[in-house]
C-alpha cells in the first residue's frame, strides 16, 4: 500500500462497501458478496480492528465487482487485489445448518440497494480459521488469536469441542494434523491454567 493508503478497519471497509453499492446502483445491479476471514471478524467482532485484505466470494457479476473494486482501490490507495476470492480453497462443501452465513448489511443505505454483504457465522469462521491455522506474529494478530477469541464467543473450552465444531463443516479426513495439534495446543494450554 502507498503512504496515502487507508487501513482496512471497519469504518473504511464500510466506506468501501458503500462506494461499491453506489457503483452497482449506477449500473442497475444488485451484487451479493460473502465475506470471510479477517474482514468478517473486523465487521462483526470487537477484538479484530483491522485486516490486510477482504476475503470474499462473489459468483455473479464478477467482472463488474472486479472493476468496481479497482476503482475503489484507486480512490482509497489500496492494492488492486484488496477484494479477492482466494478464500474459495477453504470453503466447506457442506452447510450443516443453513446458517453458515447471514446478511450483514446492504449498501448504500439511502433506500437503494446495490450491494448485499453476507458474513460467515462465528462457528464457520472458527472452523475456517482452524483449517488455515497460520501462526501470528509476536502480537498474536494471526489466526491463532482469532481462534482464541472466536472460541471464547462460542464457549469452546476444550480441544474436543473445538474439533467437533470444525468437523461440522469439514470431514475428518480433510482436517490436517497441524490443525488437530494446533487446536490441542490452543485449548489444552489456555484452559488447563484456568484461563
């Protein structure tokens, strides 16, 4: 990002979505985007204040969305790939409860709708973060910190409970050993000492 770029915090993300909604209204479109990863956490959970990009899935109007995202990137000084669909590799093939995502908000909010943003449920985000299991930096800003925080919200206190949540979305054979070991490390240590 350039020096003039703005952070991917909640206010700026909402500004970008509002702008994307305005661009969609101008084209007579209603676009639906599902948000995952850090951006979903920034929008829905107070512990996450910023993210590096927006992991999203948008099946319809792909060329419009990419073009609009490029315009917004130029306006806000963001990288052209700020809105990306790299998360597709982590999507679950099963939806056990039809609540794996919900409508977060529509944009703009002046009575017109051009963009509908859906966010993944906390349990689905938890499962996805566990599957990705990238270690964070010293400040624990990565997946492990997110897993701990979402686990708190969901009331997950044991590794067994955590693995049950992950298994709701991903078959046992798809859960890598690093995820199992990571979950045991996170929930074993975190709660043995009473924390």
